C-alpha cells in the first residue's frame, strides 16, 4: 500500500511539472506576441512556479503514512481522493487559463 501512495504522488508530481512546462512555454509565446492577457490567465498562470509546489502536501502525507506500521484503507482512500481532487483542479485551471488567450486571438482574426 505504501508503494501505491508513492506512485500516485510521483504521478501527480510529473503532471504538475508537465503543466508548469506547458505554462512556461505558453506564457513565453504569448509574451512575444505582445497581446493583452485575459484576467484568468494572469491570475492562474503568471507566477507559474506555484504549480511546482502543489505536490508538496502529498509528499509530506506520503512520508507520514510511510512511517506508520500499516496503512489503513480509509487513510489510503482519503489520500487518493484528495490527490485526485487537487489534480483535477490544477489540470482544469491550467487548461482553461492556457486556452482562453488562444480563443481571444482566434476571435480577432
């Protein structure tokens, strides 16, 4: 069960790093185009380093659960549920904030 927790945490970290890379690339391209960014893009993505720190609570939670003698099913389900909720929020926020400027650009063309 402990391996399961660490694998989920690793997967979450990889997805957060991928979202950060996408965001960095998107902001670089948009800054070269010199367009005004929508508010949601500025709020969610402009300081994109917060995405790299998202897995930290689950790394700490995995460490705490790993030091226990046995991981209970309820604690594993709680861990998995909170991780999936955070994953959904991060991916949806990044996707919406990355897509909205391109929709605005396309509507002006």
